[in-house]
C-alpha cells in the first residue's frame, strides 16, 4: 500500500497521510483548512513495513482503507505543572 505523507505548515509535528499524491478528495474541507496547504514530505510503501516512528501502522492502514486519509497529531505533552499541583493538593489533605 503506497501513501503520500504531508506536513502541516500551521501545526508543528502534524502529518496527513493520503492514498494518492495530491489527492485530498477524502479529507474533510474543515480539516484541510486548519491543516494549511499540505507540504509533501515523502511517498511511503506501508506494505513493506512493520512499524512507523510516531504512529501505529495498523491504525494508519485501517484509516487509509476506511476513510482515505490518516491524521497524525503531535505527541501529547506532559503537563508537569498540573501533575505537581495535583500532588501538592493530595499532600495537603
């Protein structure tokens, strides 16, 4: 399964996988508007891979087959300040 991977110029570490290069017909217009003009990163054959660096390859394949696209969001940042505040509140009780 070949796919094209694009990065977002608006959102850091956000990538859009589509089945065919420059074919965004399956991607909702609202998503494309918030994503910004897609910038091609690479073409990738998923058939020869067991894993991807920052995405679950099975979820990518399933989403491409069912929806025609996959959106990879940046990894969720840990909120150490909130965790510390929670810890302080528990210590005070």
